[in-house]
């Protein structure tokens, strides 16, 4: 089986293969424990990405949002409609028929002052309407700002709560330069190491691995070109694990697992349970 089919495990885990590729990969998957372990871990990782822990925002968030509102420049008010509403104080009833004017009575001009007062009243109404519209618009902008800041702050707060080691593991597994190296152990379990040189990290994926002897722990190691083993942390309890190896894995030649006393050792004190070369 060509090596490139192993690279389909990620696409298979997220259901991104077409029918022909899926059938081809599933035939390969049935006889490849390394891909089985990898698909299982990738499916678990994909499921974890859809789960967010609900955490309440800090008590200071509300005060901070309200304080920030004063620094947000509101939008300019929209121009009020230029309609000329009919004034209630001005009527359009035709003037009553009056007797013929006499030289001692000038032409009636009483209607002119009433029209002027009506115009002033209409202007005041339009001014109040414009001010009310602008005030309402500013309130809408302020409310929208509060909502955006609150939602944004709560989202950031939730993202901070995510397990940093899980985030690193996800990045390594999804890295474009990620390379996978697997091995079947004596107890029938599988161990796969995924390394990204661009991220300088490696992740160990185990499936069905037995527990260490009573009073012992599994310790992880990175081996350099000289054969020196540097501790890469302790494995958590449980047979199925996705663990980020501590240290820079860029120039490492292999990863190993040994049985050690509680707390680990400076150097391996037993033969490796697993030694996975990066080649």
C-alpha cells in the first residue's frame, strides 16, 4: 500500500472523502492499526472542538464595557425629513365676504402675523423632532456598542479557558508539515507520534495501551542524534491518550516510553516499552 493513503486519515475523520476514496481508505484502515489509532484520535479531537465550556464573565467586565461607551464616537445624526407639515394654527378657510373698503380702512393685514407664528411653531416642532431622532439614534449606537463589547469579551473569556495542551495538540495534528510515525507494542496496543518541525513539537497518540505496573508511571522521552534521552514528561493514566511531548522535537531522532518510579527519572531506568524512530 502506498504511503500517501495514510495521509487520508485526517480527511476521513472529518468525512471529507468522496465515495471512491472512502472505500479505498476503509479497505486500508481495516488492516492498519496505525491509521486506526490516528483516526480514533482525530475524531475525538474534532468532537472536542465543538465543545465549549460555559464560564461566567468576570465581574469587572460590565464596568469596563460601560466605561468604554464614553470613548466611542457616535455617528452623526441623520437629517430630519424636510416635510412642511400643515400647521394646526393656520386654516385655509376662505375669508368671509366683507363690505367694500373705505378710504379710512386700510387693506386687512391681520393674517400675516398669524402665518408668521405658524411658521415659527412648525420650525420648533421640526427642531424638537430632529433632536429626538438624533438622541434616539445615539442610544441605538450605544446599545449596539454594549452588545458587541459584551459578546466579544465573553467569547475571549471562553477561549482563554481552553486547555493549552489540547490546543497545542490540535495545532500539531493539523500542521501542514505534520509527519506520523507508528508502532505496534507487545501488548497489541498502538503508539503513534505526530511531529511538526515548524511548530517544534511532537504529540504521542496511544490506543489500547495497558497501565504501568503498580507504583510505577510511564515516562516519555525524546532521543537526539547522539542517543541521549531527554525527559518529555509523564503520561496520564489511561490507555487512550493524546499527549504533547515536552521539549523541542525539531532535531529529535526518536520518541520513547519507559516505566519509571513515581515522579519520573532524570534518565531511563528500564528498557523502553516503546521506541518510535522518526524515519
